[in-house]
C-alpha cells in the first residue's frame, strides 16, 4: 500500500444512530480494503449537535469538532457517499454539512462515488440525482455508476449482502473510484 495516497473518505450521509447507511459504509470499506485502498469513514453522527448554529455562517471556523471533520475532507481527493433516502431526497443533515464547508473549494475538482439506499424499490435514485446536482454545482466529478440499493433491509444481514447484483455493482463501483 502506498502511504502517499490520501484515503478515500466514505461519508455516512445521515446522523441516525445505528443506521443502515453506517453498515453499508463498513461493507464498502471492506471492499476497498480488499483492493488495498486506504479509507476512512466519516459518520455524520459525529457532527456536533449544534453545528448549524455553532459552526456555520458568522461562526465559521469557530467549532473545533466541526473543523476536524472539515479538515478530513480537505485532505482527500476521493469520496464515497452512502446516502439514505429521506422523504424523496437525501438527509437534511448532509445538506447542512455540505453548506457549512468552504465554498467553492471543498469539492472542486474532487471525485465521488454515490451509493443510495432505501426501503422502497428505487434505491434512493431521486436522492442521488439531487445530490449529484449539488456536487455538479460545486465542481465535484461523480462516477456515472450510481449504485441504488432498493429494499436494502431485505438484502443485508450480519455484514452480508445477499443480492448478487448489489454485491457486483458495489465491487465494480469500488474499482472505479480507486482508479478514477
């Protein structure tokens, strides 16, 4: 493993405790590890509870806990966003986190893979579309392959994804983000 390569940051796109997104992030991290690609999980559950008032706007730069998460993003070029569907889009906490980052340079010319999950059949397709629009505006380059894990609770148990197509798509996408 080349230690000069910055780790891929896997962002858990919700702050929900014990989320399925966290479980899928850990699964994805295992895939990256098998490919000898360093990675770090950034779980939004670790955001300061008051970050929307203590770390944004006139308080930008004043919250050390938020700043440490922000600096992790500044030190990497590649991301994997594990995004649950909330009310037809992505979680508001993810949008607030993105809005709290320095504009326009936080994601400009960086690379991302998007994974959506939902309890319905669509696998957060609309949520990923909304997020991709935001990233496009911010200058982020996203992979064309967006993995959509519909009805995820029926296909995941005890760190195993039982759906062969889901496993294959995650493997393909992981290879793509490594070489992107």
